[in-house]
């Protein structure tokens, strides 16, 4: 069954099956947008936590670290409560839209980017900050220097966050609703098609997920080697 499913799935991919392509495109842009916004926020917060001392800083760092392991269904549940009609953002009617999935994946990605950015900048050689101050660099210039020195680790954080968001199921299912042509993603469509007996179409979507995951992993390994060579 698996071999036949893979063969039929390849045919669907080569024929650019509308259902498969629609779910794939939606999954890509939703995850890219969520990770892009999360990267801006996460890098800024990570830099702040690494370079500033203030009350509660240790607690915040711990909370972001814990946030990396929160189940996606829990994030989906919390977002559902916030976006539902009785929720804080209920008046905007975002539930069961792609924007709801973007919001959920944003909260999935932020802890990853923040924690990795904080760790990368906190581990920088103290001489980086000393040299920047000696050269008369302002606060903004020093911040850009820190980010430049930690750019490889930050890039790995962003790629990891994208991989996690692109392959998640719980958030997309709970706040997106798996509506055909509107909120259906690769993961939710795979689960639905398989439950309906459309094993080939589910396999085709899984192959796309696998391909994207492999590409991200290859890029992560490439930059990880570059990071290790730079350190050595």
C-alpha cells in the first residue's frame, strides 16, 4: 500500500494536483509570514535579554525556554480562546481564517528565535563589546555589531522556527478549521485525506512536507558547519 501510495503521489505531484498545490502554497506563505514577524520580535527581545540587566530578566529567559517545548495543541487552544467570539480579539472575527494560523505560528516561533538569539549573543566574546565601546560605537551600532557576530546562530534559529511552523498540525487544525480553499494546510489536508481513504493524495502532501523539511535540514547543517569553522 505504501509503495503504491508513493507511486500515485508522484503522479499527483507531476500533474500539479490542485488540492495538493493549494495546501502547499498556503502552508508556505502562512509559515513564512509568521516566522518573519516572529524573527523581528524574537531577535529584538533576545538581544535585550542578553545585553541588559533588569529585574525579572532571569524569569523571562526561563519562560521563553519553556515556551520552546509547549505543545502546539496548547498554543492552538489558547489562541482559540483569545480569537473566539467571547475572547479578547473576538470582535475581529479572525477565528477560522489563515490569519489565525499566522498568529498561532507566531507564538510558536517567537520562543525559538528569542532563546537562540539570547544564547548566541550571551556567548559572544566579551572583547566584542569592549572593542565596540573603545571605537566609540553608539548603542545602535553596538547592537548591530552583536547581531552581526551572532548572525549564523540567529539564521539557524529562524530556519528551525520555520521548520517547526511548517510541519505543525495542532494550531492549524484548532484555529484554522481545515476549511477547503481557505485555511487548509499540508498537515491538516494530509490528516483529512488519509482519514477519507485518499491515501495517495495524503502521501503526496507528506512528500512535500518531507522535501521542505529535508531542504531546511540541509541548510541548517551547512550553516552549522560554517559556524563551527568560524569559531575554530
